[in-house]
C-alpha cells in the first residue's frame, strides 16, 4: 500500500469509525486455562503382588525373604481353604507384626479382582500354606495378574509335594498325585483309584492328598441362597484307607481283577502322614486294613501308596512300621538279601 492510500484509509477510519462487532473481533482473546479432571491417587511405580509360601508347620516356617516381603506389604491376604497350618491367623499376625486378611474360596476364585486392584496401587502379599504353586488356584491368580499388567514375584517354600520324602520313599519314584474327596450318599467317584493303578503298573509311588472342607455350604443351603456354613472337616488317613478298601472290595465283588497284579488288597502297604513340619508330626507304615482302623491324630493328613521299592526305601519304611509289619516289608531271612525290587 502506498503512502497516499494509507492516508486515505486512516482518514476514512476517522470519519467512519468501526462497528462494535468489528471492534469485538479485533480485541485479543484472553487465555483461559482448560479445566482438568481431578487426578487419581498416583500408583506406586514399584507396587507388586507377592505370592509367599508359608511352609507346613507354624508361623516360624516362613523363609527370611518371605518375612521381609510380608513386613513391607500394605495388605496381607492368607489363602485359607486349600491347606492349613497348625496355628491360627492370630499367631501369624503376632509373628509378622501385620494384620492378616483371610481369603476364602469365594474371594480367591470369584472376587480375585479385589486382590488384584489392591496390587495395582500398593504392595500386596498373598500367603499360601506350603508352596504358592501347590494348587492350580494360585496359578490362575498369577495369570490374571499378568493379563492385568500387574508385576508379581514368588517366594517358594516347602510343601507336601517334596516333604513327603521324609518317609523314606525317593521323590523321583513318585507318579501322578491324586486327590481323595469326601463321598456323599449320591456321589462316590472312583477315578482316583484308576490313576493309582496306572502308577503302580509303572512301579511308581502315589501321593494321595486328602479332602479339606473349610467354610463350605450344604447343597440345601446353597440352593436356598442361605449363607450358612458347615463345620470344618479334614479327611483322615483312616477315612482315605477305608474309601480305598470299599473300592477294592466293590470291584472284587463285581468280578473285576487287575490282570497285572497292580490292584490293591487289604494287605497292601501304605504310609500315613500327619502334621508334617510340626513338632508332633507322625509317620506310620501299615497295611490298608490296619490304616483304616488307626488314628494319626489331628489334621492335616496325607496317604502314600508305595510302588516298586528300592532296598533302601524298604529299609526306611520299616523304621515307621509298628509291630505288625506289612508282609512285603518283613525282614528277609539272613543271607537272602533285603528283598530288592519288591513289586506292587
């Protein structure tokens, strides 16, 4: 624009002032800060879910590393339905110096998000009797944490799966572990017995984990939606032996016999284990018939059915046999060896 044109434009503005709309348009827009959403509580960048094994006996069986983890965590859950210690929650709280939250089956299996949501914000310890991976439920919790992007660590400890070696049977000679459940009038499964036979055909020992009923509802209360729970029940080695004998006798009456001799009889040897890891643990070797009539005292119990025995295993089992030693464990006559390779 030349100087003359600029003068004319300025003169025009002097005689024809701009309209209010034009003036408003020329006014600079003030800076207004954009409203922000209220911020959530910042997540601890180091928040972690810890699965901590407690061992088998009492509060003192936790490892040093496990105890350090528990004492630094903000929330501590105790899984309380797949196994138990010989002491209660109060003893654990006193030993750890921490409040302990009981986690029953419903919380762990149906409302695990509560535990995982806590672990998104702060350190959480999930305590398991034995080793954390002694039950498939705990593997599921780890998978859920991984899918949610929650970091986790595991602190291992002794469990029945390795402590069973205290009876003298070699761990690498065990086959598939089986679970025996409480029978009812209308439900009497036998599938575990067929797995025992498979192990025996291969010459392998069988560890039988016995049923635990903690905070369980009866079928009637469950159907009616009543939150009424049965008294805790723990299967004993005697009850387990009795169930096995019922299966053996029932199949015998039906004319079913194992052609390879793998089947059990009343005289088959077995090992009863009670309260492993405790000061009063008990190990008893007997026949199935003797075990069904015996009493190993307070829970928890397990039962072992030996397969083919190495001479050292047979010698070890004799340490825990009473005066009525099972026939297959009887001392051989002098000069005849120690019964190498005893069959099922």
